[in-house]
């Protein structure tokens, strides 16, 4: 998912040449495009260096190894991805259950884009399935934990009982729908997961309300 921000230029001032991105950022941007398009194993360090317009020696100055580059690529996606969830949740309407379902609807809409290839964190974990201690696996695990923590805080604030367990169930629905949609190329599975999430959240809120009486 790439976000393009509009640039406003005053008519009173001449345009100035674009300032090139710092080298490390340029390398990460190049790696991100290649990893997203082709997968981490298919992309060589030489290919990343060439796309970033740097020498391989320069790349290794900023990243000790390809493994470190892969981990940095996922770490770079952590906060933007979490911010996406928070932004779309805040922009939706209704109670917490309706807003959670709306997240899945928005994910389904994103999944219809021709460049959509699922969750980069999950795809990387599959490619590195035999390396559970790989720094990229740890980065992916941390990101998923942050999403779970955010959901748990939402549910706790809404008064749902068992907020942590409910958050884990929603994470399972999110990641499960990523996998099924990637396999079937049918975004409606995400909408079905959203309907299931709504039922789970509503049931938790109703149970807590009954208990409070």
C-alpha cells in the first residue's frame, strides 16, 4: 500500500529541485518495491543496489547483510500499517463492532487492487519458515503483537469482557482472511471475516452487559 501526498507550490516562488532522499531511505524504498513485487528470496542485494542507484559496498555500509535489510524493510512498514488500521477505524461509523467490521471491508477493497499481494509480514514469514529466529520474523511478530495490543485496548475501553482473547480472535480473522483471499483471489472472504468479527465483538459486549446487571 503506497500513499501519495499532494505537493502545493506557491506561484510566487520558483520551484526548487527535488532534494534526493537519504541513502538509507532510498535503499529501503528500493528494497520495499522489489520485495513486494518479487518476494525476498528472489531479490538479490545486487538488484536492490541497482534500483537504489548505489554500489553494493554502499548498501553494505548501511546494512550489514541482506537479512538486516529484510528486517529493516518490515520495521519500516510497522508504524504505517498500524496507522492504517487506526485511521480507518476512526473514520468509520457505529459502535466498536461495526467499526471492526468496516476495517475488513476496507481491507477487502484494498485487496481488489491489481498490485495487492497480501500481508508482507505473513509472506515473509512463509519464505523464512525454516528460520524462526530470523530478525525479519521477529519484526513481523512484533508488528502483529502491536496490532493485537491496539485491538485489546479498544475492546477493553468499550467494556468487552476478555478483551485480550477477543483481540487474538480478530487477529486470527484478519490474518486468516489475508491467506484465503491470496489463495482464492476473492476479496469477499474478507467481508465474510468482517461479519464474523462483528458477531464476536457484539457477543462479547452483550455478555459483559449481562454480567454487569
